[in-house]
């Protein structure tokens, strides 16, 4: 009852309220990104969602499309703007995902959605029984410091124990995580591939 009815309704109401409340913040960030990176302030990326279906996750753009002499994109670190780096450190780049919540593609709380390229290896994984979340059990128990095995274990625990008490606890614990200004996680490398750690 909670997962099928109450949780989606709560997600929608909170996401709508947050979007309305944070409209001035959105406008300031969007204008600043247009001025510093050019083009759309939003970035879309295919991710694995509920029941393994793909959806486009939204973020504020933190990098430019600068290319090298060979026409290839420069490394992420060279394309990340100072504003983009700050947005990632404060997690403000995740704000547009409230739209994903309103569209029913995400939840406020749930396993973080992984890149679409890992879909085949993750087919049938328990983490896809729930909608992916803005925050989750793994995010409040180590976040970037966790190994893939630890993240998958925590995600599986959440799927089994999902209830309003756990969700409230996660939302409460998310605040100090957001205030943590440690450097953001680096993009996955060939040596850091979740496909090699799927339980």
C-alpha cells in the first residue's frame, strides 16, 4: 500500500512544492549557466529506471562542450566550469530531477539510477523493483566513499525494508550529506565498473 499509493503521492506533492518554492534559485542558476557555458542549462542522460526501463535523468549542466584539436571532447576535468564544480559539490546540479519525480520516473527516496550502458548486466536486479531516488540508503551511509559491492548491498536492503519510517529517516539524514562539501565523485573509469561488482 505504501509503495504503490502513498509513496508516489507524497513524492509528487513534495516535488511540486519544492519546484514552486525554489523557482528563484532555478532562475538564477539557469541564467548563470547560460552565461558561462552557453546553450541549454539542462543536461539529459539516459539512466536505468523502474523495472529496468530507461528514462532521461535531468541535471543542471556542469561542463562545456569544449573539444581538443582532434575534434574530440576534452576530459571532464577540463570541461567542468567553476560554477559547475560548485553545483556538483553542493548537489544543486541535481535539482532538475524534481521534474523526473513529477513525471513519475523517480522517487524522492530510492536507489540512485545507474547509466543506461549497465542495463543488460543489471537486468532483474532487486534495485529496479522501486523507482530510483534523489537520495537513498547508500547515499546516507557513505555516498562516494562506498565500493560498488557496498552500494548494491545497501540498495538491496532498502528494497526489502522500504517503508515510511525508513524513507523519513533517509530524508532526515540527507541534510548533513548535502552540507558535506567534499569533492564530487569522479566519472567511472574502466577500473571502476559496476558490472564487475553485481552481486
